[in-house]
C-alpha cells in the first residue's frame, strides 16, 4: 500500500479530523481514507456546458430563431 504525508495542515482542520474520527470510531488515518474514497468515487459531473445548463435549467429555456443566411459566406482571404 502507498502512503502520503500531508504537510502544513491547519491545526483547526486537524482537530476537526480528530473529532470526526473519534465520532466514527476510526483512527485519523482511516477517517482520511474514507473521506478521500468518498470524494474521488463520485460520478463525473459532465463538462462545463452541462454544468451551466444544469445551473440555469430551473429558469426555463428560450428558443431562439436562427436567422436565415441570405449572403454567401465570405472568403477570409487566408490563401492570398
């Protein structure tokens, strides 16, 4: 099994971790393993577009009418 060292851990955070571990009857190391496992085993949340759509879905959608293109697309002139 691999091991890691976490440096510069805030004393208040360490105290919270110790309290949570005691409350669950685990060692601090086991509590950290459980927290990491739970955090990393969540399903992917999708891309940026999906997250934006999810955030504003309750506001309702707006259907925009696409204007018809009457002119031909212009040549950007990259070949000249």
